[in-house]
């Protein structure tokens, strides 16, 4: 797989969203985290909320991976994200300290993508990184499994909770956080920094107003 052929896109169309839901389904089913369903898609109530935004990573003409960004922002009253329901006890302090919090969730890759297996998840991170270029100081949150602990620590995340069973899925996660701000050298910790300008999604003014009103 050629890194130059990778590009992130914001799911602003039903077709791209359907691609993302199909990738989620295939990835979680292959790992035994969900039961099979006839639609062969995985979506939840958060996907219909205005503070949840999905991105896909494309290799040439094929969508191969997806990531959802769930945002807490006091104005316009975006207050509900998946990880907050799992660890509500930590959010009072976090919401007092940060105006914007972003949870990265539903990070999934097509099961048959084996080339650059560690690179594909890293490439997905270019989308939330680009959003924090615009939003300013933001706390980035991930509910991560034990086997992904080193991946997130490599990107500067730290674990702040114990592990707990993730709702509707058959695995345990802990909450990892990292503060991203324009005045910090985030790219210094990003293994694909040489490709960041190519990987970050091109967002229209309309899309930006939906993502960060």
C-alpha cells in the first residue's frame, strides 16, 4: 500500500456513511464483538446526533477504514457522547476545564487490509488533528482496549480510569486522554507527520459549520 494513495474524507453523504457502517460491521463481526445481522451494517443512536461526525479513509478508490468523532461543546449544547455514559464520574471536572472535548470512537479497518496494518489507524487520526487546528485547545478522549494501550500511549495519551465493559460490545475499555492545542507540537508525536497535509480531509465552509458551529 502506497501512503501517497491514502486520503481522509468527511462522511457528508449517505453513501459514505453507508461505507463506514459496513466497515464497522465487518470489523467487529470478524473479531467476535457483535452478533451477525441481516443488514450487515453497524450504526447506533449517536450516529443520528448532530455532535457525532464520521470520517473514512480511502485507498485509491476503496474505502478501507472509518472513525467517528463525538464532540462535547457547551455552545450549542452538545453534551452527550458515548464515553460519557460509560465513565460519567470524570466528566464534571473535564467539562469545567475544557469548552471542547472530542471522543474518537468506532475506529475500524476492513479485516482484509493487512498491509500497513498499524499505519491505517494512524492515518485516520489526521481528521481529528485537523479539527483541533480549528477548535483550539481540546481534550481528546478514547475508550481503548488493553491490547491498544501502547498504540494510544505512542500518540501521547494517558489512561485515567479502570477498564469497564463497553455497552453493546463484547470488550472492556478504559478512558485515555490527551490535550491537543495549536501551541503544542502535536505533529512531533505523529508518526505520519510527513504525510499530514495530504491525509487531512478537505472541508468546505458548510461542513466546518456543522462540525464546529
